DNA sequence: CGACTTTGAGATAGCGCTACCTTATTAATC
DNA sequence: GATTAATAAGGTAGCGCTATCTCAAAGTCG
C-alpha cells in the first residue's frame, strides 16, 4: 500500500488518511462516506486524520470507481429570466452544503438544445437531474429513462405513477387572474403571450376557461414565439390597442411584457388602471415599484427549487416521497395597475 | 485487451473503438484527441469507428488519468445581475462547442464565498479559470497561483506581467459620465452607489476625477454596501433629494438603481431631465424603454465573455497573447433622462 | 451448545482512460 | 553503408478511488 500525495495536485490521498488513522484504505473510504458498517471509534479516527491532512476526495476517481458522480444537473429554459435564477440559487443552497456539485444547463427554450445537453451531461454520470416542466422531445425523455437517474420536475404538476414534481397549477393561476379582472368589472379581456412554452399556454388556458365559466366571450389573444422582453411588451401593447382599442383588461404572460406595456401606456397617456387594467406574472423585483405599481402573480420559484432539491435528495437515499406532486401555490399581488 | 461496453453506462469504451478500428487503444486515444503523431489514415479509421459506435469519452476516466479535466470554472459575483448572465452565455457559446464544460460559481459578492468556491472547484482539476476582477482574498489568490491553472480576468484591466485580462476602463467610463453631465450644464452632481465592489468604486473615482479636472467641487456621494435593487434605487433617490435638494445630475452605479429612482421621480413629479439629469450604468434591457428613456453606459459584457474565453483557450494551447490587457471600451447611450 | 446468522474489517481487483517508456520503421548524416 | 536521428505505433502501468468478495469475531436460536 502506497501512501503518498496525489501525483498531480500534490494533495493528500485516501491512502494517506487511512495510514494516519491506522486503518485500511477501504475502511477510511467507508468512514468518510458515513457508511454504517464502520465502528464509530474508527470513524472518528479517520475523520480526524482527514481533517489533519485537509483531505479532499478526488471527484474523478470517485466517479470512475463508483460509476456515479456527485453532481446534479439542473436544466432550465433560460438564464435571462430572473425567475429561474432564483430557483437555481435555492437549489444550490440545498445541494452545495451537502457536497453535491450543481451543473447548470440552459437550453434557451429549445428542445433540440435540451436533448443535446442531456446527451452531453449524461456522460458525466450525474446522480440526479432537475428538469423544468414536462414538455420535451421523445428522444430526450428516452435518454433520461434509459439513464436510470432520479429526476424531479419543476414548475408544473402532474399526477402520475413514478413522477416526482414540485410546482403549482399554472391553469389555476391563469384562472385567478381572470377572476380578479372580472371582479374589477373588466369585460373586454385580452391575453398577451410571448416565448410560448407549455406553462404560458397553461396559464392562457386557465385564464380563458375562467372567462368562459363567467359566461363571457373568450379573451382576445396576441401570441408570439419571440423571446419576451420589455421592448416586445410595448410593441404588443400597441398592437393590441390598434386591433382592439376597447380592451379593458390585459393579462401579460410575464412581467417583462407588462413592464414594457406600462411604459408605453405612460408615454401615450393611456390610463392604467382607469382605462385598462394590467396584470403581469411572476412578480419580479421591480413590479412593486413600477408606475403604476404592477399587479402580478407571485410564484414560489425559490421554494420550488428548494423542495425540488430536497425531493431529489430523498430519491437518492432510496426513499419514495408520499406526496409525488407538490403544489406550492401562488399569490396574486394586487397593486395599482388593476 | 478487453473490449466490452462500460460496466455502468453500457456505453462503448475506447477499447471497443480501438478494436473496431484495428489499432491499439492508445492510438485510438491519440487520434481522438487530435495528437499529431498519428497517421492521418489511421486517425480517420478511428474517427469512423468512434462515430459508428456513438462513442463518448468518459470524463471521469480522462480526468483521473491525465490529472486535468475538460471543465472551465467561471466565477462571477452574482447571477441576479443580467450583466453577468450575458457574459456567461457568451463564454458558454465559445467553450461548449469545443468540448469544454463550463462550471459556474456564484460568490454573491463575498470574498469568503469565492475562496470556498475556488477551494472546492480546484478538486475537480479544472483546466482553466475565468475570474471577475482582481479584488480577492490573499488566500484565494494563493490557491489560484499554487494550482498552476491558467486564469483570465474579466471586467477590469491591469497591465502586469503574466496577467491576461479582458474588460474596459471603469474609471474612463465614470469620467465619461461626468463629462456628459457637465456638458449638459449640470454642476451640482451626485454619485449613488450600492453593492460597493471594486468596479463601482473605480467608476466613482473616474467620475470624481473628471469633476475635479473641470474645477468643480466633488460630487456628493451616497454609498451603501446593500445589494442593488430597483427598490433601493428609489430609497436612495429620496434620501439624496432630502439631503441635497438642489442636486441637478446623478450618476447611479447601475441601471437597477436608476430605474428605481426614475419611478420615484415620476411618482413625486420630479422632472427628469429638466430638474435632474439621471445616468445609469450597463444599459440593461429595458433602459431604452423607461420613462423617460434612460441614459446609460453600454458595457461590452458579451464581448468580454467571448474574448476572455478565447484568450483562455489560447493559454491552454500554450500560446501567449501579445495583448495581455484587452480593452473593449464602452459606449455612452445618451437618451431622454439627461 | 453446535449450527446459523450477523457484523465489521481487510484484501483484491478493477473503473476507462492517458503518461511514459519501449520498440519498430523510416529518413538523414557523414 | 553503418550510425544516428526522427517518427509512429504499441505495451505497461498506473491515476485515486469504490464494489465485491472474503474472512474472523461476535451474537442468536432451538
């Protein structure tokens, strides 16, 4: 048994820790991984030795030997949206302290890119994957299934055997917005959506259904696949005013669009909320400072990240959560704009 | 020589590729890594075999054997700031197609957290590191130096032997803002800064120096270490108006603060730019849509990421760039607010 | 109380690659 | 034409860990 520092990094190896603790290498390995079958007294000796040598395990060696890394892949459709940043941060706050490394994959709302990322990152043998929603290519889904890596889905809910997900009902949120606008006496409603991912469409559906339930004609829809931006919000608002000048309530699929619309309204002298009520989505920082302060749906994005990460940890321990579809709800923040 | 699929992933191994190509494993390895000493004809055979088997190298094995991974660590002070997201995206656009994996470390503007991230990620033996600015703990700097990993510094410039950096002069940008406000006839200037990192202070210095050069008294400063936010911008603006009601020009250290101030001004009826000129920094998306449209300094954050990544790649090839401090400049976007 | 299980520790053998050394082949030099 | 130098391929031996098997010691039961 050799016990010398690592060739490359010059850092101590497990063999050195074992030698110092006076145990075999494999016992040291087990002790450091907190595997039950090691005597507590020996385990303490090993931990002391590791601390004294400032031992840090070599992740590559660990991954090669065990065929599973300690990294967790998180796939999000965008980083430019503050929404996912907060989710990511919450995930990291849970996983990093427990010794997991978080790999971030941004697929820019593109299925082919997501597929490519999955293909690439699977070669790193992640021990778990966090995914956004359920809408992905057949191939991507098959890759995930074949890999046999535990997955947790975020943002959307689905009651299905073997699927663990954390989110809220996008439909219910859309419905809530419709009910709010109706309660304000608005009757000529519109929906403005961009970057039409599954969740935007679900919100739209919930919104329209609530309007239908109230016995009103469907909301006019302006939808574009372009990426959302403040600027686009202004453009779509102008288009809406031109096509349907008597609109009195608008649900924007996200706050960025609503911000842009608000600026245009200020500029054109369109009175919000007197002439038109405006509601956004996500309650991004800044929504409460807008002029007028923007009504928006606060989504539990940080909490979703936190619970998704925790659920994944449970799965890694072999536990099966009793609640497989965790609904964290949402909150309509009513402000001046409606 | 065994040539069977990987135990864990079931995926083909290098041995299989070699067998199929009728060469030794090491030759296959060299061919796939494009090492010159292999016959072009053999190399083609190897590449064909790899393609036929859909071979993907095992990064853990590669890292363990070569004591160097194919991952590049990028350390940024925040993800919540759109600025760094754009830089990150540009970095990934350069590095991912070349087979490098990008590891993102967010240290939340905290030196101790940066140090911890460096310590942690060095165990993954990254082949290069991209850092933000030069301001870090002694320990962090020593860790980096000892690791012997090529580094490129972003956002700030420093002419120093052996340091490769890509950015722009924060001082010059600050000075440019001062000159612009002075050219608009503003004489009672202020500087409002939050999240006081080195770059904010450099902008402030440049701003004050330009004011001094014009023979005017220094700008009044409101500075707070709190994280920047739209809301904070409004608060600091109100504080400034109370303490120095005759201020006629404000340089906000970033756009978020300027946004918040603009909203407060609208709400209070403070006329921008008639009563006070306002200038932001970074020219975030939305600055051009604000009411009034915000004058801001457009920073080359995407280009910085792109060039920093390219420079790092050069260093990895053993090349030494002739320009070690690449100044990408900036552009003052003059709009309605000034 | 002897056969059986349980438990904790160690020895061994890789994981899938690449560094390094060695050998075979060809080119270059006097 | 013998010696040296350059070049290209292969053999071998790990990288630093963990899975798996083995074995001794201690507990359990009818």
